[in-house]
C-alpha cells in the first residue's frame, strides 16, 4: 500500500528512467481497453453465459488492460470501473434471480449495490486500518527506530550488514502492514549508511543492500497474512464465497516456512551474484549508533504504539485458538485506541497526512469486480473454458497448482500491482478450483497457496511499488534486478514444487484427506 507522499517520491525518483514513449503507451492502453470492452459487450451471446456475465467479462478485459499499461492512475481506474459496472449492468437481467424473473433489467439501484459491494467487505476495513498503522509508525518514527536498533547489533562485515537489513525487513513485516512503507523506511537508512562511508553509489555492495531489502519485503508478504494488501483480497473473496476465514496463524503456518527458506535462498543468490567489493566497512556500526542517538530516547507515543501493536499481534496470532475475534475486528479496535485523546499516539489530522484513500478505493472496487464476476457467473463460465481446454477436469491437485502458478507468475510480469492482480485473478482461480472434479480438492487451501504465488513479483522493477522505490535509488541497473530476480523466482518455483509434494499435502492444504 502506497501513500500519496510515497507515490510522489517514487515518481520523482524513477522519472528519469521512464521510457519517453510511456505516455504513448498509456494512451494506446486506454484506447485498447475501451476497444476490448466494446468488442466483448457486442459479441453474440455465448452458451451458458448470462448477459450480465458478458458485461463483466468486458469490464474485466478493460480493467486488466488499464492496470497492465497503467493507462490510468489506479484510484482513477477504480472509479471508472465502478461507473462502468453501474451503467452496463443496469441494462441487463440479474443473473442471480430465477429465469422467470430475469426478463427485467437489473436497474441502476441493483447495479450500484453490486458495484459498491466491496466496500462492505471486512477485508477493506482491514486494509484501511493497516494504512492507519503505517501512518502511526511514520508519525512516531517507531519503524525507523526498530530498523536502527537491529542494524546497530550487526558488526561491520558486509555480509552481516545484509543479514541485518533482511532481519529488519522480517521484523517490520509483523508490525507494518504495508510493503511500500517498510521499504520506504529501510531504504533511506541504507542510503545514509552508503553515503556516510563514501561507498560508491553504483557499487555492487550498494545494489546488493537495496535490492535485498526490497526482495525481503516481497518474500514475507507470502508468509504473513497482514503484511500486504493482496493477501486481504484473497481473504475477502474466501470469506465472501465460503463464509469462512483463514486465521492469521493458519496463514503463517502455511506460508512462513516457505518464506523462511526463500529468504535463505535470497541471501545466497544476492551475495553470490552481486558479491560486494569489500568484506568489511570500518566504522559502520558506529555510524548506525550515531543515527540512533540522534533520534533520542523512545518517546511516550512510541512506547504506546509499540504496546498497542504487540498486543494486536498477540490477538492476530491467537485467533481461533484463545478467542474468536477476527483479524479485522481486533485491528479496528487497535486503531480506535491509537486515535483516542491522551491514550492514542496521533490525532485524525496527523493520520490523514498522505493517507492512501486511493488504495482503499481500488481495493474495494477490486473486491466488487471479483464479486460481480462470481455472481454473474462470468468467472464460472471462464473457469469451465480453462478447465476444458487445459484438461484439468480430473488433474491432480499438484498439477493444477503447478499450471495455475505458472500462469500467475507469467501474467504478473504485466502488472505493477499485486493487489490488482489478485483482484482480477483470484475469483477466476476460485471458479477453476470449483469446476475441477479432482476428488477431495481443498478449494480454500489451494486458493491460499495460489495467493502466495501472486506475491512473486521478483523479476521486474515495475512489478511492485517497493521494487520501484529500490530502483529509484539509482544504486543498480535494471538488468541487475532482473537477473537476480529471475534466480529468486526460480528458487521460489523449486520451493513451490517441494512444498506441493511434501509439507502442504501433509498439512491438508491441497486435499481434504486431513481435516482443516
């Protein structure tokens, strides 16, 4: 999740590196999106596809093209997509009603309810609450202090500094539910460190440090449910479709071992492919300590925020074990405490500085699109085509997971937002899993595992905002990110195969041979 301030910083940082034809690409993308929309809407009716479903497939094509080409700002695209849903669905029969009652058009009232349905999803409230936590971290400076404390414990050896940066990324993933905010906090510290010791900005060590920080943040989006917005998309669709939730601990048990092993692989990949020029930086530890001393002792607000966040983490981890309070409910309660006079750590005005309401709107509309794809039976119709053409009717859970993972990894190359990718693809994934005839397949568990793959944005700098922040430091060439990112993706794919043959089946995430 990216704040407006962070977005401006990213844009300013990467502006010199954006291709001159990018505006042309955006205009072409917008034109192509409308052409695809009109073409699909005007196609002859397909067997088994309701008129409302055909409209939603046109809107889906429009959304995918706009998001892949970044033809519109993400927040603007969300408003446009919402408007298209209202006025295109208004003139089609309601696919959810019996055939006898489906002759009348849905009307703008019902279409508007569907277009805004995402806003009532608890996952949207959780994303908004996560933005408040990120704002509180920034306002109090607690995230920076944690980063400096961890780095101050590391000696001056370059490989240990890299491990320290990875450790900071890991710790912040638990308490800062925004990948962009975590990287935006850590990268300036790394840059101060590099400049303080007159390390060449384009040195292998500088590039190693910055790329590793960004990739670590992405890797732990897999293992920690609350670390990234795209996880909330999948959780929201699962809740809407199956009236059940995956707890924070259940997600952690499934994904954390994968993230831990991929983090180890990342360390060896990065330190071998971008081997630093020096083995030690004299005085490095002292510089970090001076930065820590400069920010002074912990303030009362920092202590209060730390107490609130650790308590919240305890509630997340003990959900369904010690209590039945869901993640969204406990997070909203924590935000209430953060905003209370005297008890809290910030007021409303402070919390709104650069608050990413555009991200919240995009997230909600993304949920609405996915819900509409499911309700209009468009996702089911598309899923049947995929199942039939790929021969997945009776394929094993392993084969299904591998094919859909490969598809998600490839299509992610065209997306600059994992949230947008999850919004468009997870409803189709759910429908595909529901359409196959594989005995005992665990649709909820497989959806969660495929959501892990949605976070595989390791290859291109433009695949995620945190990658763009790293790229904006000008410490490495794009090809450095790509070649190391390809190896990280390959390592993730190998782990995917290993986990799909061992740990995940043993835990019952792929088939229901074991109780959930």
